[in-house]
C-alpha cells in the first residue's frame, strides 16, 4: 500500500490501526508466555476484556 497517496485522516487511521495491532500482539504474546509458565496472571492488565 502506498502511504503517500493517503489523505491525512487516512494516515492517522492507519497509524492508529497499526498501534492497536501492536498492542494486541504484545498482549497475546504476554498471555502466551504466562500460560507457558503455568502461572496465574496476577497483572490486572493481563485479564481479558470481554
């Protein structure tokens, strides 16, 4: 995707989506590590938001 053809709002939205994707990835990675260590997730940030 060519970023230079996007308008400013589209660029902001794309940046936001990328940021959200990174946060989600980091969250799942942390959950995977914690479950592999067989320890309860005591960190309140680790609890899934449903």
